[in-house]
C-alpha cells in the first residue's frame, strides 16, 4: 500500500460523495438483470440499455431459463435499441451457454464461486472483456473488485494520477492495493466517477465548479 495514493483516492471518494451524494448504481431488480445490462451497455448509452431491458421484461424472457430458450434472432430484435444488437445477442447467448454449462443455469452457485476462479471463467466467455466481467463480478455477484471504465480512466489521467497508455490491470491495481476491499465502497466510487465524467469531466471538460477542481489539499503519505 502507498499511503499517499491511499489518501488521495479516499479524498477523491469523499469529495465526490459529498458533492453528488450516493448514486445507487447499478439500477437493476435482480443479479441476472445486472449481467444482461453489463453486456448490453458496451458501446452505448444507458438509456438505450434501459429500453432493451424493458423489451425483455415485457416479452417475459428476462430470466436465465427463458433467455436460454430464446433464439438469437428473436433476442437481437428485442435488444435492438442497445445498438450492435446482432453482436450483443451472440454475446448474451455465449453468457447463457457459460451459465448453463458451469452452473446448471443457476446464479446461486455462480455467486458462491471464488473471485479468482469466477473472473477467469467469465473472461473466457467470447465477447466478454475485463470491464464487463468486473461489472458482473462487482454488481451481480457482490465480489470486491474495482471496475475500470473510460470515465475513470479519463478522470485519473486529467488529474495526473495515471499516464496515457497505462493498462486496465495497472489502473485496477491502483485501487485494489490502496483501498479497503469493500463492495459498497467499490460500487459507489465507480458510480461517482461516472457521474463526474458525465457532469464535468466530459470529452470537452468543464473544470470550473468541478468538485475536483485544483488546488487539491496536501495529501502526503507521511
């Protein structure tokens, strides 16, 4: 643990939480809905995912057993609003095949699996990368792992905490080594980065009024 980095990250978290309040993310009624949403949200806005999930609910297929029986063509039609619907339908079917093969189509044994083992298995599913896998692990199974997305990378880079080109794993290690492994903390911090990036740290940043606007307090590791 690097005491200076630990203090900086905790100060960022507390400042953002004080400014924006709890975010209550991930918005879903069930762990399975989180899994579906994590796949659908790749390369699209969340409002598009919400429409796709609503379609699945209205069709009565938002469950492991029913989604498994759905044809890929029908699934693609239902999730059309999420974009790249043919690709995402295939990825969802890959996830269902994994869930059926490894856990008999049930989430409870999946949730009981260890974090290292489960992460390795999910990453082996075709079309599932680290961000999607970690979103599933954190928000659907309650495993203490920090999710790194483009918003988090942008905020950290603009404040000089990471350099351009640093890997997903290296950024994740920054959080995993310097924060307590608390699921609630990881969920809230990730959501707060998203809120900050959408409100102030946009593609063209709005720095004036940003909760993290310099100057920062002195946060030494001593």
